[in-house]
C-alpha cells in the first residue's frame, strides 16, 4: 500500500476512529492522542496488512489496542503514591 493510498483511507475513516477512541477514553485529548498513535503505528506496519479489504478492521483494532493500553496506564497512575 502506498503512502498516498494509506492516508486517503485514513482520511475516509478518521472521524469514525475518533468516535471509537472517545468512547473508550471519554477524554478529547486522549482520543486525539490514540488516533494519532494508531495512524502512526498503522503507517509503520502497513506492509504487514495481508489483504487491503481488511484495512479498516485492521486500523481500528490497532486503535482499540492503543485505547486499552492508555486505560491500563491511567489505572497504574491512579495507584501511584506521590508522598515519597
């Protein structure tokens, strides 16, 4: 998949990606960060996509994994004690 084709496909689903990320994080800034990270990771790994017809499913899965990681990281920070 070429660079231009990748970004054309991202442009077509970026709003959907944001809505999904926001539904996980309930934070505008975290949703934007998750979408940006998913686009970056997808771009780097785009040659690993075996069939172009699964592009949207593939990039959304990357996004959901990033959202889940953000959630786990936030939970770890909640338990962090700043008293030391």
